[in-house]
């Protein structure tokens, strides 16, 4: 069993020899995209209202927001470091262009758009801010564009990152245990998504922050995102 787990997934044809640069490139990318990014997504999608929070009497619990930012910005730092490793690898070690590289650059471009969108998303506003008026509180066109793009692109980027990760495993002829370990982790993440969705934890961001008053600007339009729910006052 141990011999099988440690053997390359494509035995007898290619060696699993990637060296320092590519091995650490892979580890950092896995930590970023397969661990930190999905945990940040889970926090943002399902924990805007924390377990035990007396919502809607208790509003704007920012634990999810802090978790989301730490995970996503931390992942971005790891991505940059991983990119630096693969770009600085010696010519004999560097991976030739192919599907993995193409998908990898695409995923990194999506991550860049996400970060830029976060910077340009506009002001918050609302009763808890310095001034009432704000892009988020008023749900201005600027904020609406950010909401639709950020949510849709985030899920697409993560799914593509998963495919890219497994293409990297194949390209490196990784041992069987890596395939099983990462496969089980991704499967558990998918199960968590389904279970939390069935629990009805996808509370609309606007209502999680400012409540269910139908007179508030954001409560006069449908929620943004598949499966996101609102509560009528």
C-alpha cells in the first residue's frame, strides 16, 4: 500500500523529479488556491451571520469580512511568491508552456481583477459609517457592477484553479498520495458548500450589515448571487 501511495501516478514512463523551485511553487499555489481561497469564500458566503448571532437585532458582524480578507490577500501573497519561484527556476528545470501554464496565467489574471475590483468597489456608507451615503448602502451602479463581477469571477477562478492544480499534478507525475489527499480535500469542500447551502446560511450581504427594513435602498432590489436569500421584515 505504501509503495503504491508513494509511486508516481504514471509509473514507468516519467520520473517525479521537479526540484526545489517547482516543488515549492506547487506547494505555495496549493496552499493559496486549494486551502486559503475556498476557506475565504466559505466565510464570505455562509458566515455573514455568525452562528449564535441574534440577527437581525445584531447587525454587521465583521468576523466573516476579516476572515475573507486575510485568506484572500494572504493567498495573493503566496501566489506572487509561487510565481516568482517558477519564473526564476533554471532553464533546465522550468516547465515548458502548455495547458497548465496557460490555465495558471489565466487564474492569476482573474485574481488580479478580483484585487483591483476590491480596491475600486467604492465607499460603504450606511448608519455605521461616517456618512450615510455610500456606494454599498445606496447600491450604486458602481457597487452593483462590483457585486456581480466579484462573485461570479471568484467562483470561476476557484474552479479553474482546481483544474489547474490537478493538471500540474499530472505534468509533474505526482505520487498517488498527492492525488488522493487533494481530491479528498476538494471533495470535503464541495460537501461543505452543499451542506451549508442547505442550512440556509447564504444571507444577503446587505441585510447582514443593515437589516431587513424594506425601505433601505439595497432591500428594494433582488439579492445578487445564486442561492442568496433575503428575509422580509
